[in-house]
């Protein structure tokens, strides 16, 4: 294990990392304590203090398993066949994978080397290439430049090792913060080699461009979370800023108008926010005190116009008839953050498309779920009616979950990862990948038997697919 870095060194190193001219000084200190500058940048970006826990100096070789819908080649294979059981994507075998993420119909894999790969739909330039909207195979977006990434429905925001933020994808909701006129990354089709499978027909999309620093208004962002059409970010001073579409109060600024905004500060939050998590159109924020706040849309989606599926305002965790709800397009919403009552102090939050989770801290324990539950994605042993208030997921009580990263939400499915790397899924199939080879829904957390020989290191749940980074169990 790597050595812990004294707090006396941490602040100095963080300040150096904000000034590229002093990276060499930071590197000297980092080498002394057996950390890399890239590790520090990643930790600062995610808002994690290196003094909290040690990190391995060398990550084991890993591989990637995928399952779910094969539509738009979302599984990275030269076929559109669905996979009900996790299957290895051999292109990433024995790679050191740093991060995986999944958006609407597209996914991304980031290696320790800083190389970023994308596969799936390209309707909005998600592959960062001017290629057909249906692209079989995998695209190398950047070689050796990317430190971390975030995926929205049809757009990506990445941070480079240089510290710059770069974004690309759909331009329709203001989530990119640039005009798309000066591309900065060179992308290459790498696997498999194939000819375009459809006529060139891109929608409103942009190639990768730098986000101008002046638009961030001096904020140093330590963590970013992307919703379908909005972006939330925690700054180093503990405030939350947002940009993108404000439809149904998604930006938390007290307004419900369907207007696109640049960077704005989310209102009515306490100082010291340490984590944000975005669902499709709602957000949870975790304060240093352990209190949790929610805001955003409680309405339906144009993709699934049914309150029975989306759970309506249940995803916000304030009950069915909260007096603070506003009305937007005939559906309830919260245009400003409101503290969720009835849960113990919280250590972590997570959002699915239309449902939410909070994980109580170690002294209290337990996972609480609320929101849409039409396919059992809340893990409460039943499927059907929305869960309007935080409800303990007792089926997970006997499991020691990983922290952080023990609970994940997808579109209509969810997953839990144990401390020893076993994966349990629940909700709608086939994205569950439970290993039993059926696409029926599972309202109770079920072990993914196909991955039992492995340790699940990382997990990403998309709208229709799931990705697991695994290493061999010793």
C-alpha cells in the first residue's frame, strides 16, 4: 500500500496542482510519498482527501465485462445482440482501467495511461469523430491525455492531466459551455475495422473543445456529476454550481422556466457540500454534516411518459404531497434544494434515472431507497408503486458494502457491490446480468453468479447496459 500523505503537505500540493508551472515541485513531493501527480489531480477532482485512505501504488491488470442491450452497438461488439449474462469485452483484457461510464446509448472506458475509448451511439458526436450515427466497434478518443470523465445522456465532460476541462456531444441543452469551434482532441477508430454502416446523419453535436476557464467564474471544481440535460459540480470551497437546462427546476436556482443557463450557484444549500449525484432530471447533495438535499423534476420523461414508471415526485424523497412542490408542465418539481427528513446521517448518495439511494454512515448503517419502483429497482422485494419516502433496503442489511461506490442506480435497474467485490443487481432485465439467462425483473438483490470468480473493481450502470471492471479473485 502507498504511504499516507501528511495533512501539512496536502494543501501545498493541491495549490501546486492548480498552477501548471509548479507541477515539477508537486511531482517531487508526490514521489517522496509514492503517489503520482496524476493520482493527486484525480483525487482533487473527485473531492477525496488522500489522507482518508491509502491507494495502491500499482493497480492490478483488469478486464471489462458488459451486458444489456446491444442496440447501437452499445456493448462495444460488432453485433447488436442483447446479452443477458456478463460477457468479456476482450479488447480491454489485461488493461489497467481507471474508470468506466455510460450515458444514454453510449459508454466510455478510461485507462490508467490516460487513453479514453468510446463505443455505442454517435448521433451527437459522442465518439468525437464525424462518422455515421451508428458506429460498430470502439473509438480511441484521446491517447494519454485524460485524467477523469463524466457522461451525461449524450455528452461527455473530461478533465485532462493539464487541468483543462473538455466537453463534446449534444449542443441542445447548454451542457458543453462552448461553441464547438475549436476542437482539441484527435480521435481514431481502433476496433474493429469496418466500413460505415449507415449514411452520415448527425444531429446537433460538437467535437471536443476546451471549456473556457472564464466561464467557470474562478471556481475550482472538485467533483462533477452529469444528468440528462444538466451538470452539477462541487467547488473546492464546498459550494455547488450548475449549468445546462433548468426545465422543471433542475438547476436548483428557485426558477422553473425551461431556460438554458451558464454557470450558476445552486441556492439554499449549506456550506461544506462534499458530494452531488445526478439522476436524469433530479439531484441529491450530501453535506459534511451528513444531511441530504434534493431538487429538480418530479415529472415524467418524454421517453417514458408514465408516472407509474418514473415514480413522479417520489425520486425527491419528500413524500407525495410535499407543500414545497412547485408545478412545471403539470408535474410537481422542487426548484430549490430541500433537506430530506427521516434518514440517519448519510455517508454517500447515488441516483438512478428516476430513483435515488442514500447510504447511512458506519455508525448507523443501512441503505435507503426512494423513487420509481415499477420494476423493483429500489430493491424492496416488491415492484409496482413508487416509494415516496426513504425506505430501508433490508435485503442489503446482511451485506458489507464497499465504501465509497457500494450502491449504483441505472435507468430501471440498480446494483450493490460488496466490500469483497461481489455484485448484486435488482430491477428490470436484461441489464441486470444476474447470470440466470432470463430478462425478467428482479425486485430483490440477486448475486451476479457469472462474476463470482472475479473481484468487481468498478461499475457503471447506463440507461440500457451495465459495465463491470474486474480482476481475478485470489
